[in-house]
C-alpha cells in the first residue's frame, strides 16, 4: 500500500501484474481515511 501512495497506478499495475482498476482502487484507499479502508476490507471478506 505504501507504493500505491507514491507511484502512479499504471506503474504499480505493470510491476505486480494486477489489473489497473485494482491499483487505482489501492491508490484511492491510501489517500482516504482508515474508515474507508476498513469498510472496503470488510466488504471483500
């Protein structure tokens, strides 16, 4: 998540081989409050 805060989503997508929409979501989550992150995490479980 630290990289999602510092690098553009397209770079992270290429580095880790994940979909660009996923890295865009990571980028948004790192800039949000912890409440948003925890809510998103709960929704994926």
